[in-house]
């Protein structure tokens, strides 16, 4: 008779091992796998004791139990949605990264197009004159202060937007980053250096822009600025500290300054 008129509520378990907090009116709760509300009692499966138990309905706070379960389920669904968005973004990025050419260099991908940036011409200006930096032929060591300069007052490539995303495939296991270039006559300053006499130790003053980096494959990385870049001249550089072996790819944000 009781079973015919009982109000039966069963919480379906979404996955094996999922649990629910069955709250009591005194503020305590039981961790249960599922529960059923009968006419005057609540039957539940205790995860602590691994068996079915019963408790008078008047001692159970069903409203708080349902509210807590709904909030926990909503949090699970939100996390799953966020994870799905992140997974889709990772798959899209991997697909994009797979299109980067095998040759070392810097690349910008927009839509179906892949654009490679041309390596800039770099000079070291010292008291002995100017020396053109070549990757395979390091410049002669000249003690004293020098400036490392990128030839020309502006880059030919102007990046769309103020948070450009580049891919760089390194030619060697070296450091890399983005630098804002200072304007000079017929050139742009990359950094100032000082070479100590006798020891030939190189003191550098490389001012890197804060960036995010993510490795996509061996020696290949995606790099983009943490904050929007101000209009001006920039360069993506590959280098080893103190080796005077910069590889430079220049780009600009906004229209070239006149």
C-alpha cells in the first residue's frame, strides 16, 4: 500500500562513481551515490559504508540537497564546455602549425595564406665604422661601445592589428623574442652593446617585449605579445647571449612614421 502511493524520486548517476551530498537539517550531510524519497523516509546508498540505508524524511533538507546538486552539475557542464572550446582551439592551432614550412624563418598565417618575413639587414656601428652582420660570419670583436642597427627607417611588412601572432622555426636551439626598435636616421636601433677589452666579454642591453610562446613542433614556436603593441617598428629576433649572431625579421605596427 505504501509503495503504491509513495512519491519516488531517483537521482540518476551521470557517470560511475559520481556522488551527491544529501544534506540534513542540522547542517551535516552524507555523501551518497544516489537516493530515493519515499513517503516518510529517504533511502540512500552510502559511499562511506557501501550499502543502502534509510533516514526519516523530516531530518533531510531536500531543498538544499537539490540546490547543491544543481549547482555542482552546472559547474561540471561549464567546465566541460570550456574544455571543449579549448580542445577545439588546440586542434585548430595544430592544424595551422602543420602548414608552417620546413625552412627556418618567421611566418605569418592569415586565412589560407602563409607569408614569410624577409630577414632584415643588420649592422654593428662602432668607432671603427659599420660592419654588416652575417649569420655565418660573425663580426670582428672590437672593444668599446657599439650599436646594433636594422637598416632602413621602417619595415616593409606591416602587421595587421596590434597583437600579431607569428610562427618561428629556429635554425638552432637559441633564444628568441620580440623587440621594439628605436628610430634613428636611416636605421632602427636594436640594442646597444659594450665589449670589454682583454676579455672581449659582450655586455648587452636587449629590451624584449613581454610575449606568450607555445612550442608546436621541434624548434618551431608560436609567439605573440601579451599586450597590444603600440604603433611603431619591431623585430622578431633569434640570438644567443654574447655571441653577436642576431637573426632579425622586422615588422611594423600601423603606418610607417614620416
